């Protein structure tokens, strides 16, 4: 049997122990510490790393903020209801110009008194309104009429409206409508008479009057059978 000194055996034991400890550490034994990169357990934040990581994703935009990838068309708000679209569909039509057949205004008309057509003690004068404008317009109903002297004072009462149905009369440039102005001859009826200088005529639904010289002589202004009657407007210049 070979005798080994005590110091030699003690050194060998220390070397063996160190080798065993190194082997255990390399194999992952001992207290459970493992080698290699850290592991993320479910439900925990990932540990910091020394190696560069991918850029963090951009935070989501607040609700209602247009996406950067959205097209300009998608981000443009729709026009309000009732607004005409550039394509001409689904919107309100642009404002129209004045209709060609709208009411005739005083400035567009010319007044005249036609020739008397007497009969059975009655005087019958056609009152004529002619379209003097360059557009087509309409008249409807009764004109306003008053006899006036040279100083501008009205003679007698306003004419009474004879029964009749109003119709819309369309007047192209140069066309006319007429209303009948009828009264009893003062010399026959015995009514008080006066001779007007002017007949003041206001077209239907207008405020500004027209003035025309009165060619018909005396008219009844008071007393028995002094009423003057006016018919509704109709097409033409007289019966």
C-alpha cells in the first residue's frame, strides 16, 4: 500500500470540491438559478435588456382624431343638409331669377282710355293696360280707379266693382288687358256732374298709380244714379 502524505490528500480534496461546484453551476442546479437570457413570466413586465429593442408602437389617437393614414377625402366633413353639392346632386337648387310670368309692375305698364261705346243712357269706356316692358308678365283682378280734377282732388266716390270672376291675364310685351268703366249719363240720370282732368289708375296689387287724361266729358259725382262701376280685367283692348 502506497503511503500518501496528509497535505497531498487535503489538496486533492479541495480541488475535487471546486470542480464539483463548478459543474453544478454550469448545469443549472443548486438554488434554481438558470443560465442564458432572462425569461418573462406570464403577467409580469419584461426585464430590461442591453440589446436594442424594436421601437415602441405609436400610442393610439384619441377618439374622433382623424388617422394619419386616412385619405383627405375621408377626413373632409360632409356638407350640411340642404347645401348644393359640387356634383349637382342631393343639394338645394341655386336661387332662381325672377319668373318671366310674374306680376306686372306699374313701371312696366301704360294706361289708356279707349273709345266710348254708349247705349241706353249708359257710357261705357274700356280702361286699357298695356305691357310696355321687355318681359312677359301678368295682371289679375280689378285695377284701382279715381277721377281727379286739375288741382288733384278726387271727384266722386271710388267706382264700385261689378260682379265677375278674376282671371290671370298673361301679357307678352305689347299685349293688353282691359276693364270696363261704366256709368249713367248725368244728363239722363239727373245726377250732379263734374268733368275730370285725369283718370288715376293703379294696376292690381300695386301701390304706384298711372295717370291718363280723361277724354269722356262729365261724370256723375253725387245724387241719384251717380254710381260708377268697374269690371274685372280681361285680355284684349275692349269688347
